[in-house]
C-alpha cells in the first residue's frame, strides 16, 4: 500500500477524495440529515460541516494498488446554495444550488473542478508513456427521491474544461435501517455510465501512447463503466457530532475492464470519518 503525496491545499484533497469512486457518498450522508422542507421553502441561514478521516482507494482507475490519504470534509450552505464538498452532485468541490426540495424529492445543479490530476504517468511504471490526465471543470445536474427506508439518487456531469473527460452518469439505490435513533445502516447497488470520450481518455490507448508505452492500441467505447455495492454505517454522537464508515466494492465493466491499462477489475474504496455540523 502506498501513501498519497501530501498537498498543501485541503480543498485540493477534498477534490481528489470526492472524485474517487464511491467516496462522494460520505457527503451524501451529510445531505441526508438535512431537515425535509416543504415545496421550495429554503431556510436563509448558514450551516457548516467540518470534519476529516481516512480514505483508501485504487491508485488510479484500473490499478491493483491502493492509496491511503487524509479525508478532509468541508461544506457550507445558505438557503438553497452550497459551497465546498457538493453532496451527491458528481462535482468534487465547487458551487451549487438546490432547485427544488420537499419531503421526498431533491433536485440541484452544480459547477466545480477536479483540483488534482485524476492520473499521472509517474504514479505507476505501467502508465509510462500514456501521459497525465489533467483535472478539469465539470457541470452537473443531480437529484434524489426518498420514500420511507429507500433512497434513489442519480447525477449526470459533463466536462466543460475541454480536457476530453466527457460525460458521466450514475445511479444508486440505497436501503436504510435504523437499529437505534442515533445509528443508521445503509446498503445498496449502483452503477456508473461513461461516454466514449471519457472511457477513451481513462482506458483507451492511441497510436502515440502505444508507441511510447509498449501497450497495444485500444479504442474504448461508451457503456456501463462500473457496477458497485456500498455498505455504510453512520452514528450520531450528539446533535452536532457524527462518525461513520463506508466500503464500496466496485467492478469495472465493458471496455474499462478489457483495457490493457487495467490490471485489476476490482476497485474498492474504504473510508472512516468524523464531522461536526453547526
């Protein structure tokens, strides 16, 4: 297991943490504790969440090595607007707004950026000659529906920074169980779909890359990129303090799984965290 390189910017760490598969669910858990509002009645008051933990994830998409790094958490909301870690939006860090929210439905838009490169060829000898994948800016539309113990949420995000990272869409179904008022367990399946531009950038090998790396040329097409199953535990210590843990077992599919870049189709993410809300 290798340690992630330290970074001076905590927001940068937030960006790379929430960009990792499944990791964004941590802040989605925070969002789940927002009181239900009727219609479009948003409270014009500030709310903040600060926290941290530890995250273990694949070194790069398709890697058989893991990377353990700090997990800082920060978000601020005022009425319908929010900043920082954007829960369930598909945006690592940035700005967003809820367009509608009621007892069951939540719909929002977000704009933000990946603050670190998703992949650097120096991360692993296998990546030599492939070049870096630069961080980009993304825009997204996201929503969720909650009924009793079931929650369904999805998002679509688009690269607007011109870094050839394309379109991503995800859908997750989560069942929740409360064995005690302060303790919540949740579990359920999910999937991520990617267009051909995204899949080719992360899993394709063009002629130039093939000549430089020795890997065979490979054209990656659009399709379901990964399937996953997530189990999470969330415990409220007090009204403000909360701790939790989450594990996501994911499996690459389609051209992402068949790519010569991919060493391991299994891409698991594990995290533990604590947060304070005020």
